[in-house]
């Protein structure tokens, strides 16, 4: 059997349905961790949301979600660079010239951001990290996000209803 994205999601869903040794929250959490472990290509070092929260002022934050997701909410001071229309040269203009600056890229759960972060590494940036679990993990750990007006919000754009199950805190938005 070839493992593709749909097969992995099906396996993870079934494993969470038939586990009887854990509470629903524990099952969801371990299933989510397994999803992340399976989906990450391991091309970019990971940074935990706790580590980012402790040292947020030491990092430049890049949001690799689409603008409509960013407008609903984002981590304060993050720069929207997008994914579908990501333009490396335009992004590089927004960054300091020093290649040793610390950059954290995030998206919903960390798949798109890993791709964007890897492009920065290929350009010679040496301290680039993918935020483990993305903005979902950030919000699930009770860290704050802001909307396009700079106001704190509980809303998170969850891409679609399938992905929304991984957000356990906050208000889910997916058009």
C-alpha cells in the first residue's frame, strides 16, 4: 500500500476512533503529534511554541499562510509571506541582510511553513526554524493572536473543516 496524504489521515482518524486507553483529548493530542511527525520532511529545525513565547523578541516571524488566513488572525508582529504566491525575492527584501538573524516561519500546523523555511535556508540563512504545530499549536497552548486591526481575537482560520479538528482552543473560521 502506498502511503499518501489521504491514507495517512485515514489511518490517524481510525486510530483515534478505536483507542480506548485514553481520554478523547489525549487521543486527539497523540494523533495530532503522529500527524506532524509523519507530515514533516525534517528539512528545517523545529521550534516549540513555548520557546518562541519565551524569546519572541529574538525572532523575525513569517506567516506562510494565505492573506485571508492571516487577516483572521496571526501572531503579533508576524509578516505575511503567503504560500501559493510566495515570492522569495520579495520576502528577502523584507528581511535584514544578516544571514545569521533568527527567523521562525509558521502556518496552520507547519507543513507549508517548512517548505518556505527551507527556501530561506537554501538562500544561506542559518537560523531558520519551523514553528512546531504552527498557529494551531500556538493557540492550543493559550498564546494570543491578533486580527488585521491589531486586536486580540480567539478566531483562527483553520483552512477547512477537516483541518479544524486539530485546533482545540479558540473559534474556528474556514469561510
